[in-house]
C-alpha cells in the first residue's frame, strides 16, 4: 500500500502546495444531529467549493437535505471503510483515511474490520490499494496529538484532524 507507484488523490499524499482544491470555500461537517437543527442551511452547504464529510454520513434520501445539503467532495473515513458501502459511497469524492498512519495496530484495523468482520476481502483490498485513496500523514496526526496534549494510546478525532489539515493547506 505504501509502495504504490502513483497516488492520484487530488488532495492527500501530494507534495506540499500541489493540492488541487475545487476552490477556497470549504466546509467541514460533522454527523451529529445538530446538523439538522435550526435554520436549514443545505443550500449554503451545497454552494461551497469543498464539502468535507465523515464516515457513515447519509445525505441521499434522508429527508433532511434542506439542512444537510447533498454535496460531498471529500469523504474522510475511519477503519470501517465506509466509502466501500453502497449507502455511503459518493462517486467522484476525494477519499482519505484519517488515522491509517497513527500506529501499526490502528493501520491493521483498517484491513481487519472490513475484510474479516464483514468478509468483504476483495472489496476492501481493491479500496485500500486504489491509487485514488489518500490518508493523513503521520506528521499531521502527531502534530495534533502534541497540540492537544494527548497521552499515549489516544488520538485526535477525525473532525479535529480535518479542520487542522484544511486550515493549514
């Protein structure tokens, strides 16, 4: 995986400054119920250049599109490999793994859950070895661990990592 000849991901695993953003307006959205509370902001969300979502978000046929919007340009995933599930996959989205480079045990979990627990070996391998798959670098994770004062065995949330990464790039 780490020895891929080429990475075609437009944002992650690229030389600094060569990221290919769709534009300067970026929104990072959580999956919590507060996204569907208050004023409906779906149209404002969908007007952004980059819409970053996480894990098992659902925007299609949820009935909450007026609040959540429907656009997704970046899909960040944990070890459950949610982009490999049809209900969470977003064709054309830039996909990256958040904690793959954290520790060996964490990296291994990216293979174990989908391949062993779900018996989706070929689907998981195809996904994990795709040249379009990206991941946050170990330095990004370590930097946030230090900034947050996290002790050994703890790691930042995907949301914190995304906000940090997008604000620095």
